[in-house]
């Protein structure tokens, strides 16, 4: 029996970090711990953990169809968090300050990356809803009752 080969990932986070760090930070950002998320998330595409200096990107994006600029944008966004830190206002962390948002727009393909991520999030949400609709009840082939949220979405989509 031959050993199964583990499929190699389409994207190397270290390579993306190096490119973004050189292009946007003049190579001055110390490399954080770079990881892909353990699970696919439908809402969080990336995050930076200040306490552990860990930058995590959603494994949903680690596939051949994802444009490289989308991963570079997410890397840039998360590295901005590392570079700028956060403010505490009324005992709450504030990370997307006006300064952060202004600097975020310095990314060359800012609009394209945001458009791609918006469409991806919408598609993932629709897939999730479709999967829930296909779920059958424990009693057999009877479809389950729609949730309040699903009925509300249907009501407003008239």
C-alpha cells in the first residue's frame, strides 16, 4: 500500500508576508506567527492576536481560485493591526480607527480585494442557508420548519 501524499497548499503565508512587508512596511515589521485557521469561517477572513503575535488567515482562502491580491490585502490589513496597535475607549478596544481605515486604503488593489471578499461572504452565507434548507427533520423526510431569521429574509426579499 502506498502512502497517501498530503496535498500541498496553494499559498505560502511566509512568502506573502515577505512581499507585503517589503512593499508596504519597508521590511520593518517583525514576522508574527503565521497560520491558517483550523476551521473554515464564513465571517472572519483574518485576525491578528496581539497577545500571542499570531496572524491567522481563513483556510477557506487557501485554494487555487483565490486571487493572490486578496491574501496580500488580508495580510496587509492584519499587519496594520500589528503596526498600529489599538486604542481603549470606554473600556473597549478600538482597532479600526479612522487612521487605520485611511492607511488600509493604501493597498494597491483595495477596492478589488474588498469586492472579492464581499461576494465570497455573500456566497458562503447563501450556501449555508441552502444547506440548512436541505436538512431533514429527525422524524423522516419532512423538511424542518424555517427559522425566524430565514422567514424574515424571505419577507424582506419580496
